[in-house]
C-alpha cells in the first residue's frame, strides 16, 4: 500500500475526477486529525469541508517543496484551530501544558514557534530548509542501517527536546555518556552531510555551536523544524504494515515511539485513519458529502 501521489497539474486545472481521487485518498486522515481534537463528529466534518474548499481555492499557489499531504494538513490544522477558537477562546490563550487538552495547545504553540526560533537564532529560511533536508538524510541513513534505537534517542533529544538524563532513563541505556555519545556522533554526521550540500556553510556554523556545549545545549530550537518538516515521519506504507501487524519488531518499536511517545500529530491522524479503515468502510458517504460541496465550487469556477 503506497501513498497516493496526486497529479498537481490536473488539480490546478480543477479537474473534478482528480479532486475526487485525492478526496478518496486523504479524507480519512484529515477527518481523523480534526476528530482527535474536536471530538464532535459534526464539527469535524465541517472542518473537513472547509479544508477541501481551502485546498481547492489555494491550489494555484501550491508550493512543490512540500508534499500534498503537508499542504492539506496545514489547511486542516488552521481550520481546526479556528473551530476550537470559536468554541473556547480562553483555553487557547492560556497555552502551556501540551497534553492537558486533546492536542490544541500543541497546535497553538507549534504555529507560534517559528518566530521564536528566529529570535533565538537568526537562521534564514534557506538554512532551515537545508537543515530539514540534512536531518532527513540522516534519518534515512539511520533507518536503512537498522539503527532504530539511535534514531529514537536522537529524535527524543532533537525532536522532543528531552534532556540526556531523560533519554538515558527512558531507553534504559548504560549511562548518560551513551546518550551524549549518540548525540555527538549524530551532530558530527549532520555536519558532514551539510558540508556536501551547496551553501551548507551557515548551517555548519550553527551546528558547530550547538555541539560545543554540554547537556541540552542546542542553541537552535530544532523541535518545530523536526516536527513541521516531518523529518522522521514513516511513510503511510509503514503505518499500514504496523496496523496489519507485519512490521518487524525493530522498526515497529520505532514507529510506536514516534506515534505514542513523540505523539506526531500527522502520523497519528494517518494511523487513526488506517485503524478505522480496518474496522469498516464507513468513509464513503463522508467522501461523497465532502465532494458534493467541492464540486459546487469547481463548477462555479470552470463553467463559462
Ligand atoms: Zn510523524
């Protein structure tokens, strides 16, 4: 089961059949994303409708640096935040404890962090892009080598902002030095990966600084980059294998860690959707309703 790759040009031409295909492919995970946060079915369905209208309206400006799924989740997240804001304005402003409420504080703070990173460290947009690319290279290399524990430890430190001590305890490693060693080697490898890329220079300086200090001393707050860049997200194919129970133990442990401990919102939405699809195929009427409203919009744009 590979993930669906839409024809963006046909979507831009507002091709009805292509929009129906992407709705079939993506409705479930978007609905699961909204549902986990809004809990109420009708409100989640409204968000889904608004997400698709937003997607159709915005497709002309689709940025090919992102995947189509990232594009949809971005819109869906904003619509979900709007829906939650309408519902309980005070809770949202309070911020703070990430896991108190079903996901909304995470959403709210995530969308604010880029400006915060900019204040902490003047890393340009280009450098951020490079950093995400280099982190992805590292993850791929580590995954291919079957070094899943290394991957988990580094994700916990970088993507989760854990302290060495917490990682040491959580993973039952020999001592904190083991954690420091994993981090040290990973940062060294990241510098090598950055060096072979064009204009990896400013990145090198930033990474240089971040590996000088001791415990938890990254100058850069890489958490939002890790999460928003979907640096370590397993493809939907791996999530499907996990659901089907035919993923080998080691990658399965990693995927569970990413879902349950790192609580990746995008992968959780995919995973919820896949579990739901296992249970029944009640999605069809939902896709139909969503598509109807999109079709009205498409017609209004394409008919003379
Ligand atoms: Zn993920």
